[in-house]
């Protein structure tokens, strides 16, 4: 049967050469059909969740959670940052109002941390110890707030400071130490005002310092953008619109407020943008370099042009197949084009170099073509079939991203073979010329063969040692399961996401559990909260707190104690600049009179100096000071009154949007678990997931998805490695029909894999879900190159490196390396990592094919056979 197939392939080449016009016309027709199919039916999917089969249990859990809480999918999150909480909150509310009004670009927009419910019930939701600390801070600020309630100006603040000075005068200086943080903020604001700088004082930070981030204020806007699925970056228009609206805010224009963004939508958009970044220049550069290698390999444009055209035709066919069979390109399979070029060009080079070596002046082109086909088609056919097996072995796995790549690239190898046997001979015949050509061999190859023959034992021992080290490297090479590490860290969405990871409130690697009711959720939250791997647990229970009666009594007592602040009565007339200067002078002098009783680091000393400057300041300076000191006072006093008027919380009183976020439609309660910072490493995240799932086996969420995705990838590649090895072994046995010959190819392939692991460890490379696809490429390239030498050896060629085959392999490797190198220099980290590992695997294949395999062949004892050339 093998002979019949071989004969059929040779006949195909002969007839394609004779009927070249017909073949080329048919090829052009299929090219047009393929391009039309790709334009109509091929899309690009940048959602990393779609890289895995929906049939996996963890994916089903994730999808089930998404159905219960769809508001957490397809999001654009605006992060509003400001020096003060008030500025962040005001800017977030202003931007949210603009987004809600723009129905063209946004389906919905909300501020999860800002609502009338939280304004009123926020203190009631605090744990008991935090509530007590917060109320203490509020009451301690009462001496400042009392005068300000009637006189909400800088003058009123100065009078409040006078009361503190009086306390120091009466010997209560030590009691003021608890005010140091608050007074330090006041001092800084006054110093800025004296210098002509308007830096508003945060009264919220002064009243409730424990509830305010030390870096200032930060608020979030959760946006569901309108996605344009016809665009390559569906959320780009919405993101740009959000930024334009943000830049129109006066707080942003002044530079006081900064708007950043992250979320699944911009992350996906940036992923595609980074994949295509510099794609044009890289493609042009790699194409020119590829042509350069073809010039050195083939020597004449009459061979180069057919090989390049054949490559383009095969790539187009594969694109059409992808549209027909799969319908989309994912973040992994999008690399098929580069991989196709890198592998399929080998077939054309093998054919062209062999033809070049046989094309003498006393032979017709048809005779040379026939002789070349007779020697090459079996080798190229076996290489293509083995490479396709290496790819197609991934099709049955649950790693959909690589499974689709395997289907597309596997079919592409077969289509490349068809083009090599039909389109390439037709083009060669069209451009054929009867001028003589010289023999083609690899310079220095004969000397290298002689050296390998003499040193074959030493070479095998060396490779044995390297292989043993490679086994250890393969076992211990780290696997980086964090998908964020394969993304560009310098994009806006990634920078913002990274900045949020240390905060338990914003860490993206969380887990979610659905408890059947509130008591179950409370019990589960308490168990999870005790785990050392857990930083924070939040659930729907937290929004219907226990012990509300005691807390409400505390709030009522605080409200009573602050009655004068909350109910100031009639307010005094606003002061003039001169009034404020006089007040500043009086307070400054008062502080100076008690300086000897103040600690050296007391903020009151700084305040006294700033007030001394302001007492001689201009009207503008006083206006700036007044604005800075009191800008957010009315806002804060209103919030204070609201927060001290809390009412009992029941399930019925919870706002609908809060219920949607924490209670499933079927009544189950959402429990969210956040890890400690140790979970930023793969090992730490794995421990977090394992520990939580021991308590809650049905837990889902991004942390689970990340670890389970890593496990799925590893399992898929173990399965695919077994499938590919078995399939390649069967193909080799069917074609070579000798266990020893098939064993030689597989042994060399194994050595290539071990050397790849060794090189990866030497270069400090971790395996991730992107670069792990080097494995099927290693199988494909390794099998192709090894098959050529073994089949030549079967035909009596016992000097390998001095043969035209070696020249073809070398330049195939250079062209393949150029294609892989275009990936290695990409700005997308995952793609670059893939390219780097592919280059290392190619180097490992060359070392194995050019040294290890010949040394084994020489050691078998056939090195004394007469030398012949293929």
C-alpha cells in the first residue's frame, strides 16, 4: 500500500507539472473562495474564558454563577482617585451621571460604594469595634466642629482651635495627642494656603480617619458598555467615550482627580491590541529575512517565487478551512499563521533544494521534477502527516484554545502538503529554465560528518548527560498559572488592576460561594474567615447585621452628644477677609502663649506658624485658605447627620441593586472570599483555592478559574503528548515498517524535548498557558527533520551533514526560526514567551538532528557504506 501511495503522490507531482495552467487556475479559484469564506465567517474571540471547554465542571460552576450574577460580566470599571475622599466621591457621582445619560455607549452605570443606603446605614454595617473607634473619632472632633456649625468658615475653625489652646493652657496638652493626625491635616492645608496653593481639607479624614485610605480617596464606577461586536476591539468606543466624559470634569481638568480604568472589557480589548501591536513592521521584517534565507537556500528567483507563492496559497486555504470548520480564532489559535509559515516552508525548501541538486543541462525539467518527486514526496508526506498528528492530538482535549489551534494547524499541514505536490510543481514548471545548476550541499558538512563518525561515542555520552539533566528540568520546571502574567503590564487596564491587587477589597482573585440562607451564610463566613489563607470574607449577611439594637443605641447617644453640631440654629454672617485675618492673629498668638507646654512634634506648632503668615496675608490668600479649609465642610456635616440617623436594616429595606449583588434570584446568599497577598504566586493561589474548597467544595470565582485552568492545561498537554506520540509512532511504523527506524526518530524527538526543558530552565523561563504550545511544534519540526535523515539513511546515504538534505534542513530551520522569532519580539508577553520557547525548541531540534541522530546512525555500524547523495 505504501508503494501505491508513493506512486500516486509522484504521479500527482508529474501531472501538476504537465497541466500547470489548469492547476494554477483551480488554485486561484480556491484562494478566492477561501478569502471570501474567511471574510464572512471567521471572527476573533479575545475572551480568555473561551479557551476552555464549557463541559468542564469548574467552567460549568463559573457559568452557573455568571447566570445568577450577570452584572459582574462584560464590565468596564472606572477607578476614581483623589487626594481626599470627598473629591473622589463627588467626581465619581458626576461622571456616573454623565455615563447614565449616554445610552448610546453604556447599558448601565453605577457607583457600588455610593448610595443613600450606605450614607445612612454605613456606620450600622461596621463591626462593633470599628463602630466604637469611629464614633470616638467623631466625638473627639466636636471641639472643632462646634464653632464651625454656626460659623462654617475659616474663622469658625480658628475659634475651635482656640478652645484647644485653652485646654493646653489648663494642663490638658497630653489629651490632645489623639488629635495629632487630624490637626496635622489642618496644618498642611494652612501651610499650602499660606503658600498660595488650594489643597482642600478632608473633613471625612478628620472625622473618621479609620475609614479613610491613607492615600486619599478612591471610588469605583461599575459600567456595562455597549459592545460593538463587529469591531476587533468591541469595547474601545465605550472606553474612549468614558475617558472623554471624565476629562470634561473640572476636578479632572484641575489635576486633583485621576480616572483610571480596568475590567474584563478593556482587558480583552487591550489583549487583542497588544497581539497586533507592531504586527505590520514585524511581518515585513520577518518576510524580508525569510526571503533572504530562501535566496541562500535556493539561489534563484525561479525557485524562490514558487515556494513563496505556494506558502501564501496554503496559508489562504488554511484560513478558509478555519472559517469553515471552527469559525473563530482565539488568543492561542491566532498564532496559526506564523506557525504555518514556519513549518510549511520546510516542504517547499526540501523540494526546491532537491530539485536544484538534480537539474542538470542534459536533463529535461520534467525528468528532474520526476526524480525529485520520487525521492522527496514520501519524506515530505511523512513529515506533513507526522506534524499534523502532533497538532491534531490536541483536538480531543478540554483546552479549547489549543484544541482549535490543533485542528486548524493540523489541517494546515495537510493543505500545505497538497499545495507542495500540486501548486509548487505547476509554478516551477511555469518558471522553469533549462540552464545548468550546480550541486547543492551544506558547506563544511563532509568534515562535520567525519568528526561525528570518529567522536560518535563521546557525542552520545554528552547527549546522555544532557538528557539526564533535561529530565530533571522537565520535572521541576515551574508553571505560572497566573493569566495576568501573559498580558502586557504597561497597558492602562493592567496597570490599574495590578495597583488594586494588594487591597482585599479590590483583589481580583476571589472565590464565591452560594449559601442556601442567611444562617448558613453566617456560619460559612465565620469558618472561612478563620482560615490563614483568607484575608477577608464578605457576604449578604453583612448587610443585615446582628446586634443592631446596641449599635443603634450607640449612634443615638453620639447623635445626642453632637446635637449642637447637627442642630446649630441660626448661623452667623460670613466673615470678611479682615475678620479672618484678625481671627488668625488671635489664634496664632494664643498658640504662641502655650508653646512651652506643647510637645516638640505637636501639629499645633505648625498651625501657629501658618496662622501667623495668614494673619498678614492678602485677601486672596485668606480666600484661598477659607476655600481650602471649608470646601467640604457642608458636605461632610450633611453626611454626618445622615450617618447618625440610621434605621434598622431588614431584608425588605435593602435596596434592589444591593440585593442583586449579594442574593441570587433563587434566594441563596453570596459569600465572597478574598485571599492574602501570598495568593499572588501560583503556589499561594493554589493553597488558597484548595483550603477554601475543603470547606466549600462548590466555590467558584476567578481564583478557582485560574487554578483549574492551569490544571486543565497540564492535563491537556499530558493527554496530547501521549496521543501525539502514539499517533506519530503508528505513522512511522506504517511508513518505515521497521521498529528500529521508528525508534531512531522517536529517540531523537525525546532528546529534543529534554534539551528544550534544559534550555528553558537555563533561560529562567516558566511554562504558561501561552508558551506551552511549543510542545506540538517541537513534535512537528522534530519529526520532519529526523524523518529526512532516517529515510536518506535507508536509501544508502550515510554522510548526512554534507548532503543537500542537510542544507534544506538548515535553511528550513532558519526560515522557521525567523517565523518564531517574529513571535519572540512581539510586545505581548504571552506571544513573546511562546516565540522564545519555540526558538529554544528549534535549537534543541537542530542539535538533536545534526549531532545526536547522526551519532546514533554511525554507531549502528553502517558508516562504511559508499557515500551517495539523495
